[in-house]
């Protein structure tokens, strides 16, 4: 399956669970195509359905792994994938870490996952195939008492939780605030929890979203109306030229590190992080270079800088790679 077919199928399925998105698409695009920044998928962290198991599906679509994320408070691990064709949206997928959830939640979720037939998740179509298990409404309600994420995934299964419009590529709109104003004039309800606009110029991102549409969902014991999917709008407060520049700095740093040109590697990571201080791959490269130079204290300082920024601006934990490098530096191991 090629990416265009995949996203067309994903979009058609999404509209059935976020019916307001069709009117919003027409309002913002005026009938013209709209560029999506990314789409978001959810899964449970099990051997057959976790992000590691689903990783080959994104490779089959021509996507490459971008970065890893950890949301400790939400018990989530996530990663994003990017396509060599910049016109294709990024794909974010997160997984609920069941080992960190209650026994009651695990006792509900694991039998659901066991209902998925062997081989069902071997093709990209699985990602818009909906719910592959039976679920009584009482189980949905119980899950929602502990985790909205678990309840939504149990009820809706595999489909886009949201599509995100790239406001930067939206003709006639120069900001998320302008998009919000147009949506409110047209009578669409926005998610104002934490403010209508999330993010800030400091984190180079602003975004907003609609409230999830309430849609009918058939449970094993009858139909109920529950929250479905939502539409998101994001403005990257940096240019595509800056994005390309950061990618080039990271690639140059990798090459310099491989060639043992450590001063050059440090300079390239410094330049990349000046533009994009959230890039964990750049932080990792800088830590590796300091360790290679026999500078564990500087590597630890770099870890603390990254950890503080990610926590303050994104409520994110450092990636597994950064944590492993921190321990290597602290124990005096090389890389």
C-alpha cells in the first residue's frame, strides 16, 4: 500500500468518527487539498500489538523512525515516523504501558488483545481497521475511570485518534488564533482545557483542537454514544528551511563523530540545538561526543539540560538513549 492510499483510507475512516471534520475541512480549505502535519495512532504495549510489533507497517509505507518520547505521568511511550517525501504527514504512535497500570485495567485489556487473530496486524490496513475485539459497555466505563486513553482505544480500536492540519500550509490563515476564530464563527466547539491554544513561541509550536465528536459505538451489549475523534491544528513557529538545516546539522554531526572529528561534531550539534532544542537525537550526539572526548561531566550536564527543557516545555521524559548515555557517562564507560 502506498502512503496516499493509506491516508485516504485512514481519512475516510476518521470522518465516520469525527463527522465535523468534513465541514471544517471545507471551511478551512475552501475545496482545495489541506496539508496535514501529522496523524496520531494509539495501541497497547503488548508483544503482538506494541509499537515494536507495529514498526514494520510504517517501513512498508516508506516511513523512517524519527524520534522516541516518554510521557511518564500518562504511562505512555511514543515515537514518530517521517517520510522521505516531506509532503507526506508525520505519523505519531503511542502505546499505553500496561505494566504501569492497575491490575484491574490489565485484567480488562489483556483479554481484549488476545482476541486479535494471529497475523491480523501484519498489514498497514490494520491501522484503520477499527476495533478487533468485543467489548461490553461496562468494561469501557470501568476503563474510563482509570485511563481515558485505555477506554478510547478499547472502544474505538485502530484508527486515527486525530488528524492535525498544518496551519503553516493553510492559505488565508496566518496563525492558530485565526483558525480558531474562523471555527468559532462557524459554530464549532474548541477544546479549551488548558487554554484554547497550547504551546508557545518558546517551544516553537502552537496548536489547538476541536472537542471530540460524540458518535454512536456498538458495544457487545448495545449501542452507546461516546466521544470519538477530533481535529487538530498546529503551527510550527520555525520555517521548513530551519527544519532542513537542523536535519543537516545532525547528519553532519553523525559523519563528524564517525570520522573522529570531535570538535566538528560538537559544533554541528550546537548549531542544531540552537534552532531546535527539543531534538533528542542532537542532544544524544552531543553527549556521545563528550564521552568520546573523555568529558563525562559535560555529557552529564548536557543530559540535565535536555531533561530540564523537555520536562518544562513538553512534560516529556528523556529518551531511553539519553538515559543510557547518562549512565555511561556517570559510570565512566565509553561509547
